[in-house]
């Protein structure tokens, strides 16, 4: 069994995402859950549907363009890659 570091796995996944036309610039819709507003200004949350959830982060420089504060239970569309 081969053991990988976190950095190795992240680099591998980034390579997969960068090489895939869908994942490179993906847009996802779902419900916001586990929303946390960090003291740094970053937002951390999950976006989920009935069957699964994705962990997400929205960084301070991105948050400045929002005209609302996200809340648990809100439906939303997120874009990232």
C-alpha cells in the first residue's frame, strides 16, 4: 500500500481538475449548510443537495462583491474550479 502526503493528493486532484473541461470552471447549485464566517473574512460552508455535499470556501476578496450575507438553508449557485 502506497501512502501519500496531503500535498501530493492536492497536487494530483488539481491536475485532474485543470485537465478536465467541466471541472476547470464548474458551476454548482444547492443549499448552503454549515456556514461559518471566519475572523479573517473568509467564508466556509457546504453546498448540498438530497444526496451529497461539497465543502467550499469563499475568500475575503471575493466576499466584497456580495450584496448579502449567506445563511444556512439558502439556495445558491456557486462557481469555482
